[in-house]
C-alpha cells in the first residue's frame, strides 16, 4: 500500500511527486503550486497522457494552439503529443494535481 500526504503541516511545496511512475503499473501523480504571474515550463510528451485537477487559484491553460482560463474544480485532459503549460493569473497561488498515464509496455 502506498499512502502519502500532498504536504505536511506548514510545509511550503511548489512541486512534489506523490506517486512515482515506478511505484505503479501505468500511472503517476504529482502536486504543483505556481505563483502569480509565473508559468510552468512548456512541455510535450509522446508517451504520456495527463489529467489536471485544479484545487486553488486561476490560470491560463495552454494545450496545443488552444488557451482557456481554468479555476478551482476544473479538470483538464492533456493528450499525448500536445504542447502544454499553465500560467497563474490569480493573486493566490495556482495549485493543482496531475495524473500521468503511460501505456503498458
């Protein structure tokens, strides 16, 4: 059994892997916090799908050539081979969970 906390009390975390790829069969999970005006790096994966669950804050989510504002309670799907990133546009930090999935070898 694998159980972890997203963060410990009073812990300041900006990025944390919660379930590593090698700890599961085809999925990983992480937590990300982004400060106002800051962005995650633009990334693209040919072997990985992702799902984002927005917990706090607001952001502009870019997937491929599309951009959309997202906020608490939103869930977004990022398909393989699409460039993607998020830019925090709220005064509070953007906080989200991501789930990454790889096909079985």
